[in-house]
C-alpha cells in the first residue's frame, strides 16, 4: 500500500485471500455481499483504517445511528489493535470519530436517521473520499443518492462508495440497480466503475469450527440461501409480492384518508407505528411514515405519536389495554384493534389484495414487507402461517387498516 511520502507494509496473512485485490480497488461503486460471517465487515473496516493512514477520509453510515457503535466502530477499533497501529490513531468514542495522527484523515460515523448530521459531517482536514454503507439493504435508494452527493470536492484520491450487505431479496433495489451483469454463479465482477464480490463463510478462515457448523446446519430454505450460500433471496415464498417504493412526499401533503396503527413493544421487540393513506377505489395502500423504537415509556411514546400522526386515530395492538388507556390519558386518540379469530391471516390476505406503495424513506417497512414469508413445514411445504419476528411494522399496518378491512367484509356480506 503506497502513500506519496512513505510506504506501509501490510501483512497479507492478516486478510482473507479473496479480499486482497480489493485493498486498493479504485471503483466508484464497490459492493461486498454474500453470506453471513464471510468477513465483509472485517475487511472493509481494516481497509478504512489503512486508507486513513494513506490520507483517505471515510464516512461510515448505517440506517440507524445507535447500531454503529457496536458494529463498525468496534470493527475498526479491533482492526487498529490487530495491526498494532494504536499509536497512529486518536479514538473518540463519545463523538464517534477516529483520527489518523499521521495523515490527519478521519473516519467519521453517522446514522441515516440523523439527517442533519449526515448532511453536515466533514473531516477536519480535506474532504470525504469514501463512504461505507454497512448493511446497505436497510437503506433506501434515495438516501444512497443523497449520500453520493457528499462525495464531492477536490481530492487527489478517487472517490468511492462501498456497500456491505446480505442478499436479502431479489426484489431489492440494490439488485435491480447493480446486478444486471452479475450472473448467479459469479463471485466477482470488475468494471472500471463497479466492483462486486460475493463471499460466504467458506472464504473466511478466521471463523471457528463451531461457527462453520452453525452456518452449515441452517435448515430454513430462505436463511440457508441468503446467509449460508450468499445467494439472492427468492421471492417464491414471499407473501406480499405487490410492493413498490416511491417518493411519496407530495402525496403526504394532500392525503386525506389517513390511518395509523401501533404495535406495542419495549425491551426485546420495538414498538412500531405506521401512517398510511388508503385508496379504496384503486385498492392501493400508501405507507407514508414509519417509526420503531425500543424502550419507549408510554409518555415518550405519546409524544412521538402526537407528532407522528397529529389528530389521526391510532389502532393499537389490543394486548395492552393499560397502555392504550395511558396513551388516551396523554391525549392520543388510541383504540384497541378488534382482532378476532384468524385476524392475522385475514389481515394478511386482505393486504395481499392491495398494491402496497411505500415511501422510499420507510426503509424498515420496505424490508419487512419484502422479506415477509410463509413458514414451511419439515417437508418444505408452505404453511398458511407467516414467519414471525421481523414483522412489527406489518402488524402495525394490519391494525391501521383493520377498520377498512372489517368494513369491506361487512359490505360484502350485505351484498
Ligand atoms: N481479517 C480478519 N482478521 C481477523 N478476524 C476476521 C477477519 N475477517 C473476519 N474475521 C472475523 O470473522 C467474523 C465474521 O466476520 P464479519 O466481517 O463480521 O463477517 P460479515 O460482515 O461478512 O458477516 C468476525 O468475528 C471477524 O472478526
Ligand atoms: Mg457484516
């Protein structure tokens, strides 16, 4: 690795072989994707550190700021220790910045949920030359486009946008934008502007035997495909296949028929809310806003909801009558969902009859909707039961539209 003033030597054995060529790859867009535990994040983290020694400044982003400290910041800090380069760096964990004392370059961190910070963050010296988007499938296309605008300004270094991610679904915008020339059996694509590298746990010699066994033992078809084999997730089992993303800011200003739903959660699961516009005539549901948060007490939740959906009745998960009463006392027009037998399945079937158009900023909802799948039995047959877990915003959406669904059933019965 060279720098105009001095040479640094990097021991090749500190890297997994498949990544060595990528240390100095110049492509503007670089996509490191594949299975879990394939060393993607560890590689890009180590490269950020080496880049800083060579005078390149990187902005590391993830959708949610809170998650950066425990992922990318730690990974880079581990790489600095692994290379014994502590004396060359000043770490500021509170401000989340890492400064290279040799070159003055910096590694900075921002969550896309902190829009102002992302817009304004700049290194103390020079310009940003690199952006690393970790878990890039969490991020919407418009956010990435905004980010790319940050890669401007004069620098002797080429500018690069690097993304790391698992191939969660072929319906994802990243697949549609970048993978036209990348056949499923390929592991690498190199053009002047684009580098794509697919890796799996097999490429990572730093894993323990236990790690490997766990990856190989994965029995769920989808998880095996995406996280063990690093192949794009198939939509075959997808429940909601008519999901589109659009910039809905204009609609947001004029939409009249607004629905809000809330799924309670606290420690393990987040509480989640969506604001939707229902177009009954066209059978379209527009998802305008989302939020999900952990550890919100009911008074804080009430504050969030009042700002989130002013004056809109909120249909809530009925399992927490006490919370609903508290929200009402705090001025939120909260009502329990009626649920009833088979309401989950009916709610999903009703959603399936609609086109779902999601604002590009609602990245968590997009993820949940596109990954929502039917469960399979031991023989691999699809069951009429959705996989649960990553479905809090979908639950909120079902609650939001429960009144419309029940009204439609009642009308159908009168006919
Ligand atoms: N070059 C490396 N040196 C040391 N450990 C590594 C290296 N590459 C990967 N690892 C370890 O392997 C594990 C999985 O790597 P990670 O980068 O998190 O995978 P991915 O991001 O592909 O899911 C981590 O515990 C990481 O520390
Ligand atoms: Mg990773």
